[in-house]
């Protein structure tokens, strides 16, 4: 027989615990049954004793790769540029561009200038860009010797070595040079492109004025054999007409070539 006070305590305790001992699930509670069709298995984990985070593993990140390209143009110029699939400026070559512009870098290799790269020969105002108004740049190299596939890759390797220096490669970019880096036609029968397929008209005129000797005649009159290596015609840009004496009008039946002008045989190199 229970005394009244003990019975009262048992009754009170049973009443207080009842709500917490209920086995009924809430309608909104998640189903934790492992056999549930909605249950996804966690990926298999390593043994905890074998998991280690080292300093090297914490530094492993995806490193962008940038591709150096070169193409031989007429008459004695090569153009070098850097490509990447991401949109934006080509700032990943900035150290090289600054070295050329501010310190005459690679001058002994024939490097002349860094210019904006043109994307449309039909529209002189259009520059090669990936997004909006971000222009791409190109390095202009003058070659007084024979330009070969091997020599073109050699200058790219020198640029790559410069860009890979720790002081020039803060973020650990990779710069790639391989056989595909040379965009020059492999078939000697394929003609090389003139400069205005890649450079703006005013830059070409600037290069002609600075690279070639002055004469008493206009530059065009003294160099008609090479005139269309720079500008394709059939009509020439006004800047070339004013500064260099190119013909002002299209020459009927001549495809923009001056009367009496005979196209020389294409010489590769």
C-alpha cells in the first residue's frame, strides 16, 4: 500500500513526463529512416587517421594557362600576342609589355613596339577584344633574317622565360609554347598576310616612318614594289595617302595597284 504523499509524487511525475515520452512523429519532422527512398548515401570517407592537410595541399589551386602565338606577315614583320579563353584585358602579359615599352626590352631580338591588335580589316576602328572596350595587344617584331618555324618558336620561348620569372609571375600563371603557337601558313605556296589585317592604319604609317629611310620622293613612289605588303587596297587609307603618297583613288582594273607596278614573287621569310 502506497502512502498518499508517495502516490501523489508518482502521479505528478507521470503527468509531467507524458508529453516527452510520446512516440508519435510530427508531420513535419524529417524521415531519418535509412531505408527511405529519399535518403542519399554520403560519399565514402577515408579513415580519419589517414586524413592530413599539408601546406602544399592547401596551396593547390587551378592555374590559368596563357598561350603565346606568333605569325609571320609581309614583308619583314612578325606579330606576337597572348591568348586566353577568359574575357577581359590581356593584363597577364603586362610585365612583358612594360618591359618592351619602358626599357626597350628584347630590342636585340628585333622587337619594335606594342600595339593594339585589329580584328577587322574592313573596319579600321574595330580592335580585337573579348568584351566591350577591352583591347588586345600585339608585339611587333622586325626580322632582317630568314623567319622559320624554329626561329619563331625560339622567340616565344624567350618571352615565356621572361614571363615565368618569379618577379613577373606573382600568381603562378603558366605560359604555353608549342608547335601550335606558330600561326604562319605551313605551306610555302600560301601567301602571307599584309600588316593591315592585324594593325590599325595609323600604327602602320607610324612604323613605316620610323623603320624605313626617308627619300626625296614620296615613300610610295620609292617603294611601290612593297606598297601592298602594308595596305591591301584597292583603295588606301587617307592617312597613308597624306603621309606616304599612296594613290588617292582606286585604280580601275588594277585592284588598287599603281600603273606599271608588277607584283614581285612572294618570298617567304
